[in-house]
C-alpha cells in the first residue's frame, strides 16, 4: 500500500477489509468494527482520504 493514504498505518492487513466494507456501503462505524479498527482511527484516515479526493478529484465528493 505504499504511495497511498494507508502507507504508514498500523494493522495494514485490516485496511483492505475496511475499504471493502466501505465500498459495500457500510458506514464508517460499522466498517471499523467489522474490520477490527478503532472508530477514531478510521475517522482520521477517512479525513485524509477526503482531503486527497477534494484536491485531486473534487467531483467524486458530494
């Protein structure tokens, strides 16, 4: 996952699982619980991703 917003995260094996739940439509809280991540950690990482999206692909955000 180098070169991604997840590059320096701990528990790198859990982030693909988290991403799959989010892409399947689960809200942050449930995706974090199901993938074994803390809600605060997933909220922070989501803010990093939103920032990246707003800079590079703003049309993808509501």
